[in-house]
């Protein structure tokens, strides 16, 4: 009886060890996929942003907002031109009347990154 209990405890320990190993591997793969998605969003926004002088498109950057041992949250933002992002994305009322045309460049980049991230995560979990 005691030997059966020891075998079960050893088996449970080995299973937990294998699960921990798998969790570490998948966490690193997922974090890598999230970092790649953040970089892709930044590049897409920069490529599709309206260019008058080029300062707005160059102002975009990516930073890790929150990172734990098994999660990663990135923010893609424009620290110098953040007021301009909403106005360009959705259009705005002009001073003399009328509206400017919306120039969507953030939402399409976000949607593309979400699709890419989902496929990267699925691929990482399959392998």
C-alpha cells in the first residue's frame, strides 16, 4: 500500500514538472508573439499615418505597460502627438465650419495585429 502511494506521488510530481515546463515554454512563445504584434502595429501605423511633415508618423512607439511572469501587456502610443491621433483617426470640426475627412490608420493596424496574434498563438500552442 505504501509503495503504491509513493508511486502515485512520484507520478503526480512528474506530471506537475511536465506541466510547469510546458507553461514556461508557452509563456515565452506567447510573450514573443505579443512583442511582435506590438511592433507590427507600430510599423503599420507609421506606414499608413497621414504625412504632412512626417513628425506624426515618426512619433509612435511601443512600451511594456504590464509584465508578470506569465503575462505581457504592451501599449502602442504617440507620446508627442497624442492629441492629434484621435482627430486624424475620426475627423473633426473645422474652425470655419465643416468637417475634416477621417483618416483611419490606427484601427486597421490594430485589427490586423489581432488576427496575426491569434494565428501566432495558435501556431505556438500546436508546436
